[in-house]
């Protein structure tokens, strides 16, 4: 793709509050008025292969930028209690998944590497006991370099993990101090090298732009070092500053945050650095080497998106276990309770700890497919789509969306022609805003979303 130029006028025009579209509708649509019997039907009608997500909420230290569901503690025994509850939740799902196979397994958090080697072994033994995990399954884990020794990395590989994702965020010490996440560059460099020696098939590094005290000069140094580390994948996330929702973010000085135009410049710098280094810009916040499975999936038109971000599978076949986890199977979404006491109470009563859910109607499914196509592939063949979804007239059905797209068309961010919709290279920066044109729910609680850049 060509180099992307940031434009202050476009920032003020299109930098709306909008979803990341890891699902459609988003999690805000989930309701406590949810028919749980839909879950059994959805899983029964799902594909033979599913993805599995396990949420480990514990962290030893609080990162001030973080909006994830987490529990800050240094008491390792809390994880023992949690693993006991996870085992019971697995047992509740096992009868529903008896004829299903797991082709992707991901541990997220929180900090999954909060678990000791013994606890990690216990968790994997439980998963193999209750579920059929493919021999060639993608098994991945999020790693905090500060809580992962060389021995633990080796143990993860021994347990069958083949993909790792390191939370780097930024290599500038001033930024690290401000966000309460100080980690030495040499440590990250060493662990990445060790993962290669251990034979992990894919290494991802997470970065965040928009953090306190970030500026173009220091961020360029971080980008240069990341390129030298040469991971298989890179995630470049936009920091979502929502202190009214996430109390930890109130510890950050608002005056230290980069302005919107500087923030977009940081994003553009990241895109340029990684594309120039040979990475494929998957979209929004993901980059991958052309040889990586994620890039190959996009090249083949098979890239998907779910609550874990861009993925090669699991768009409508994801089971989430653990506190706050979200599942999406066959047009049904449901989320576990977000608080540990309620999670433990439901498990003790023999219930799947569901807090809320949602069942997509025909219009939801149609819009979900359209948004997924645009956000994964930046183009849509309207004739093919209309035939697939039995739409007599695509633009008659989406007349309101076409009206909302007109400014994007005028600014050269989107092209609409007889063949369909194409998002330009410059438009990729605003794909969340473009997808929002097709969102029937966005006016409901829009301010709860972050800015798109």
C-alpha cells in the first residue's frame, strides 16, 4: 500500500467515537434478558471446529492505561481457586462440545504468565481432559516479559504452545514510568530470541500509540527497535483514554497525552515503518510478514475477525471461558459475569456463569457479514453479497448508509461503483468510521466507545 499522509482536517471530521467491530452488534448490545437455551442450540449447529479463549484475570502490577478485566494481586493461591472454578466451567461445557474439536486455543488476560509452571500444567491438563484439541491447533498465550522467566518460556513450549504475544507497548523509559510498566529492552530482545530458539512458530509484539509523553522522535526509536526484532506479527493499538470507565486511567495526566494530530502521526509512522520493513498491513492495528498465516488468510480472502481481533478462524465459532469472557457461536453472543465473586457463585451453583447475551436477527447477520468483509478486506462485491444474502437491491436496502458514506467518497477514502465498495489506502485509517455507516446500533451508547484514532 502507498504511504499514508495524516490530515488534520480529516481528524476533526472523522475521528468519531466508534467500535472496533470485534463483533456486530458490539458487546454493548448484550442484555440480561437473554434466553440461555439458545446456547445449546447454537453450539449444536456450529461447525465441527471451534476456537477457545481462556481469560486469566490476575496481574502482579497495575498498568495505568489498561482497560482489561483484571485483578491485581501477588497472592499466587488466588490462581489455584480460579483454576478450580475453571475446571468446573469446562465440565459444564464439555457435554455440549463432545463432538467438536478445538483448532485454536488462546490464553489472555490480565496476565496469563501470572500462573506458575505447575498451574500452567494443571490448566493444560484440564483443557485436554474436557476438550478434543487438534494436534495441529494454534495454541497461543499473552506474555508479560516481567513475569516470564526463561524456564517458563521453555515450559510453555513443552506444554504445546506454539504462538506467543509480548506486551511491549513502548520502549521509552519515560513512557513506561508514566504507565507503570517498566521493562528493559534487553529483556524483551532476549525473550524474543529465546522463543525463536525454542521453536515457537509465531511471535507477536504489541505496541500502543497515544500513551503519555509519546512523541515522534522517541516513538521512531521504538519502531526501529521493533523492526530489528523482526517479529512475525505486530499489533499497533490505539490507546483508548476512557477514565470515566477505567479508574486506573485517572492516574494518567491528561496534559501528557499526545494531541489527536500527533496521535495520528504516531500511527502513520508505525504503518510506514512496518510496511517499509516488508510487513503486510492487515488492517486497523495488525501487521504480519507475508509468510505468516494471518497474511496468507487475507491474501486468500479468508481473514476473519472476532473478540480476539483479526484471526484465521473462529469468527462465529468462539467459546470464552473464565470471568468476563465473551463467546460467539452461530449468531449468538454471550458474556460471563465480570466480577470474580459472582463468577465463583454461579460456578458453585452448577451454572455456566453467564451475565448477558444477544441473538442476532437476520438484519444483524447481514450487517455483521458486510462489516467483517470491509474491516478484513477493505472491499465488497455488492452483486455477490446481494446474491448471497438475497437482497433485491443492495443500495436500496442500505440507502441510509450510502448517505453517510458520501463524505468519505468526496474525500477519496471510499469508492462506490457498479462493482461494489472499495476502501482506499488512506481510507484504511478510518475503516472503523466507514463501517459505522452500516451500524444500526451506533447511536445507542456511542460515547462509551473510544475515538477511532
